[in-house]
């Protein structure tokens, strides 16, 4: 019977050369998403091809800020169909699909598998009112000692406490919701589960005692699955819409995008720090075990799961959301200077200008970011000129200073020092931010890859398929093999270069470029 799929299921001819394996990565952030094809070679590392890009963003719907998930999933299907067509045209075979998105948000699915409403966004204010109610039942100290999770008012635990009725539904975190609609299988991937506030940091299981205490159903989340495990095969309807091979699987990856990004940090030493720089900045170190001390709680560090059972010990710092929102406001006002030109103008301004706290909740929601930044500067007693370049420089200086403070705190709380800072994600292309980070931290900065999240996604899939082997060190070596990296040296080190290890034996300004290959 023809089920409508365009995928060929006929056996290969005897003696035919098997089609090269490729992997599809669904990588969705808070402002955009894409479907990519990943190819992995032990010789040349990881290469990515962007197949389909689409916008994402919160919308005002049904009295709140929500995600238009129906539109988002339609774009996912469109991207998978395009990826299948490209692979067929190249004589390649898509083996599996991996999904990563932002954390904490979820959709509620009823017993029939229907989404009860479009998912709320973490930028909605509804959970603010539940924080005290949750803490009245479970103290912040107890929450942290068990989950190790950084306090953020939009953590899943507070969002669930705002739900009026959870009878007969399950909460599927956004990447798990996409996987469910592709496969019909309900699972919760562990790296994202660790961001809910309802997950044991040590045991790696659900904190059922917290579910009970808060009156949440014990089955509010589906069972856990680890990165590299198979979630399921594609549903017939999905095969029909995408033309993917009938045996295509969905493989769990680090479905929290930061978990995938950290898996692809091109580190060749253990004493590294990382900054996953995008809409948010995730700043931290990689550990073997969580740090659950009271000092760590007061410093608001989080212990989230990474690939291969690692701990992402980090703190959220404000990110490039500040810059993108300023650009949006300026564009609406008729100012259309390009980002490179804006950054060049900001770089020409002198150091030592006013700064803000980039992770102030006042900057969470969208709406005239330049005015809010200037107001925050006025609250410090300083004045920020009403020029885009000055605002951009304030953002860059503030982010770099925030990164430096956070890394210093991470070293103090873990008792370990770091020798190099890796910046991955979109911020790795921001040369001003990278240089200011090197200057503020006093550490060399290695920038890249910009597509670390998708690379980590693809590498976990490739290892699950047997295309590559080894642990994180081996996976990271493949990233290094296929990536051009930028090296930034702290300005203070250049002024005393005789005591600083030279990169490549030369000092062409403050920047040394390393190309792969």
C-alpha cells in the first residue's frame, strides 16, 4: 500500500556502493531556527550545510506571550523535506534527525496527543506571581541542594505552578514536543530536563518529592532519555510530508542548545572556560560533578547536565538580545546602519564608559531597549549619549565585564583555574566583544565555531550511528579539524609580551587568526 511517502525503500542492488550517511540537525533559537545537513569525516571534521532558515519569536496570543508552535513545526517539516531532497540529489542518505532548542518552555499535550494551547514563552510574566508560592512549599535552599539549578523566575517549576489545570496532560519540553510530533514517542531528554527545577542534580532522575509537594502529577513529564539514545522512527505521515527514508530515526542529542554547543567547544585542554554567546550568554566551566554549596546558590550558578553525563556549571548572563532589540528599535525609527558599521563605531569610542547590569530582569521583555539601557545608566549616576554607537559600546563593555565577573566566580566556587576562554555561537563573530572579553578576563580568547550548537547536535548523532567513536575529547578534535578559529590576546598581555606565551611566534596586533586545515 502506498502511504504517500516519496522515500525509496527498495533494497540496494548487489554490489552497489552504500550511499554516504548524513545527519539532519533541527536547531531552533529564540529568534530563528534552521534545518541543517551535517557531514562528518575523521579527516576533515564536521561540515554543515544550511538547508532552511525560518524566523521565530514570541507573539501576543490568548492573553500572554507565546510561541507560535504550529507555525514553527510547519517550518521544521518544510526544512526536513528540503533536506531530504538535497540528500537524494547528492546521492546521500539521511540516517537520523536531532533536535535542539532553548530550555525551560514546554507544551501541554492531552491523552490524544493534541497540543492544548500554543506554549507560553519564558518572557511572559505569568510565573513571577508563583515564585513565592513555590518557595513557601520548597525553600530556595532545598531546591538548590537537590536540583543545583540557578534561580530564574521563568524556570519550568514556576511556570508549571502557574498552570490552572494539569489533569490528563503531560508537559513536553519544546525539543521533546517536536520529537513527539515526528515519532509519536513521548520522552524527555536529560540535558533539558535538568533545566526544569524538578530534576535531581546528582542522581539524574526526576525529583518526585518536589512534584508531590507542589501537587504536580508524577507523570507530568515523560520518561527520560539520554543523548545518543534513539527516540523513535518517523511516523508515516511525516515520511509522506518530508520524503525521508522510512528507517530514519530521531536521535536524542543535547536538546538544550547550550548542551550541544558545549559538546562542540574546540578545547584541547581541560582547564577551559566557555561562553555560549547568543540571545543569552551562558558562561561557565565543565565539571564531572555538581557544586551544590550554599555559596554556589547565593552566586546563582547552575548545574545542568551536559553530553556524556558532564555538568555544565554556569550562570546566565545577559546576551546579544540587548543588541538585537536595540537594532529592532532603531530600524523602526528609520536608523538602518549595518551591524559591522555599528560595531566599528562603538570600537572607536574610548574605554571606561558607563556600564549596566546586562542580566537585570528589566531587559527581559521586548520594547524600546535603547531607552531602557539609557535609563539604567542614569540610575548609576552616569549619562549615556543618545547615539547608537554609545549604546552599543555600553552593551559590549557590560557583557565583557559580566563575563569576567562570572568566570572569576566560577573559579572561586569550583576551586579550579582556567587558562583559556572559548566563545562559541553567534557572539564568536563579534570581534569587539571577543577582544573586550579577552581584556576583561585577562585570558586568551578562542572564538568559534559560530555553529557550535548544530555541530554538537550532528556529532552526537554521528557517534550514535557509529560514524565516529570516542568521548568528548575525540568529538571536539573533529570540531577543531573543520573549523577556522580566531584567537584574541588580552591588551595587557601585549603590553608585556615578553612574559606572555606567543601564538604562532608572531604578534600581528592583538589578533591572531588560525585557519583549519
